[in-house]
C-alpha cells in the first residue's frame, strides 16, 4: 500500500468520525428543541388550568418564574449546540477537502504510473520491431 493510499484511508476515517459526531450533535439539538416545545406546551396547559381554577392561579406566578429559568437554560443549551454544530460542519468540510486532495494525488500517481508503464511497453515494442527489421 502506498503512502497516498494510507492518507486516503486516514482521511476517510476522519470524515466518517466527523459525520458521526455531527449526527450526534444534530440529535442533541433536536432533543433540545423538543424540550423547548414541550416547555411551551406545558406553559400553555398551566395557563389554561390557572384560568379554570382560582387556586391554581395563585401558583401560576411561581410556575412562570420557574418556567423562565428552565426556558433560559434550554435556550442557552440550544445556542451552545448550534455553535458546536457549526464548528463540526466546518471541520467536516475541511476534512472533505483534505480527502479530495489526497484522492486527487492518488489518482495522479495512478495516471503517472500508467503513462510510465505505457511508455515502457511502447519502448519495448519499438525495440522488438527494430530487432525484427534488423534481421
């Protein structure tokens, strides 16, 4: 195995690893978005319950204060995940570029080797033809 093939295999592995990492981050982001949606739904349900029952209305202000804290934490987590996802996408893009460079080098090496083989074969055939003519 040539050094270029080794580089391509390493680049393939790096791309696969980064793709898995990006998928994991995207899953965590979607989970965080579901948590935010669930919190919004819970807030709407609690507001409806507070409107229907007077005693629940007394506790609604405390619920809202807690909800705001939970919401702020979830939004902060979401922002962190979005930044992490952007970084992972940039790293994946760079890894793809490196992989393509290595693949092009390997392709050029193969084409160069094929041309060299063709030149040697052509020279051997030319020499064979000259020997036949010389006889």
